[in-house]
C-alpha cells in the first residue's frame, strides 16, 4: 500500500494520519491541484476504518438534519457547522462517486451495498493516488524541530519535512494498536494548545459483578427488545450484550456520554432497564394480577408476559427479593429495573474517545490559532458521538472543513 519513501520531502501540503478525516482533506486539496503528502505511522492506511467495518460498515444515517445534529454531545456548535457543509447526503454522494452503491437499513442507518469497508477504502486510495497524492507509511510524526520542520521517524531514520500547510488527523486514544495512541497530546500541549482529557466513549461499563449462576449462563448473551434510561432521560430502545464485566452494545453506546457524565459527577451511574417496552406498566400489572395456579414464578412470567431467558434472569439479578412476592412491585421493576454501573471500560477497548483539542483553539477553518498553518481534524478534536454513522460522518466532515480551510490559507500565503 505504501509508496516509496523520498530522501528529502519538501511539500506544499502534509497530512499526518491516513484515516477518514486525513484522507478527505487530502482529496479536497488534491482536487484543487496541490501536491499532497500523507504520512501514517502504521504499515497501511485506514486500519481503524477497516476494523469498524467488519460487522458491516455503517457510513452515516438517513434521519433529518436537525435530529442528526442532536446526536452529538457537547461541545456541539462547531460540529453542527461542519454538518451544514458535509453531512449524511454528502457522505452518500462521496461513496457513490467511488463507484460503491449504498442502501438504507430498517433502522435508518446507511450502508455500502456490499456491507464492507475494504472495497470502499481501496477505491478511495486508488483515486487519491491517481490525483497525485503521495502516501508514506511507517512514518511517525514526532513534532517540530528547532527550525519548524516536521520530524518524521521512518525505518530508515528520522527526517525533516518542510510544509506550507499541515493537517494533523491523528485520532483519539481508542484502539491504540491500530494507530490512535494519543501520543500527539504532549506535543501540542508544549505548543500552548489546550486539550480536554480523553475519555472512553462508545464503550462498555462495569457492574459490581454478576452472580455465579447468571454468569455461567448469560455472559455474551444479546439482550433484545428492551429500553434503557439514564439521568431521568426518556427510555431509548435498542439492543445490548451482557459481558464478563458488565454491559456493552449499540444501546449502551448511544447513552455512553450521559452514563460517563453521571459517573464523573457521582462516582457511579444507575441506568434503568425496561424489559418490556412494548407493554405499559398498567398492562404488566394487569397481567401479573391473574391467578398463578401451580405455575412456578418462572413459568408464570413466561406465560403471562413472555418474560424469559436473559431478561427474566436480569430481573432476578437486580430486583430485590421482596418484590417476587408482591406482583405490583415486581411489575414496576420489570418496567424500570435499576442496574448500577461503576466505571467505563478502559479506553483501549472503546470504539472512540471523547475529549481532544478544545474548540476555542481553532478558527472556522480548523486552523490552530497558536500555530498558523497547522490544522486538525477527526477524532483528535473535542467532540463526541454515538455509533450509527455519526462518528464517521463527523470525521469526514471535519476533514472536508479542514481541507477547505487549508485552501484558503494557502491562497492567502500565495498572495502575500
């Protein structure tokens, strides 16, 4: 995948990081006729992008613009500005331009027709190379030397690279084995750039511990057709999974920002599980007032409510013992079962991270005010989003915005 390394590189434009944000900026600049060099520390580009697409690459979401923008956690104003120029339809148009068809799933999520990331990345890199973009793998950015040149570590040794404009698109701190190791943080902080602490996002959370009986049978079990609520918010439906240490999955990811905030504020967070979101509390209560006869409670709940398997086991796990002799009380727990979460899983296990370079550090084109000519994009910026296409869309949008900002900067410099 890598192009050959040059002995000395003097480039109008350098991009550090070959993920979606960096490659989108490279496309914007190459289309404008600039010579672009992309450097990446890994042996190949887009590794996190490829891993994210193993289960089916979710590129964006088809919902309306206002709802879409509300999916992003604070600070959100600048993300909304990006989305006015590059949002869901822009993502689909870009994918189509690469010769890849898309479709909208029943959930409203948008996928490539083949559901895979590799064909999309392959077509994109072919386009960029055809446009003259030079790609340098196994090339790690170390910062700046005393003369202001970029320090790039390669297998052949360190070299200095001169650039008129630089984009940093180095990712956050999740999945460090794929290249997002957050090693850029002290480098930027030394330059006076404020960075909000990184936190695990779109991650699992630990409970105090499962009982031996529950763990033996249900670790790894999917929990479907339920709803979760946190911090007094409305219940949200979806699916999640029981893990060795707690809970994880798409529904948990959607609430991860609120869960994280509660843990930060109070040391722990109680989420409430609605085991039967298709039934009202009154309906559950009415079902449980019917005579039980000789049925065991397990058989009774299954017969009256269809409550069985992992959902019934969760009620057993978290509801107090006394509620199993009081059907009115049991109904309330079935509709709002408290599950106490203690901590997020480690950042290295997270799909993404929150935190990063603070919004006030940038101008409207994502140029660092403390470092003129240096731009940032992607997950290394301070924003947060759930899975479902929102992460990828904002990464691409920030790369597009930064690319446009770099064009304006280069034009001004050419006139000076």
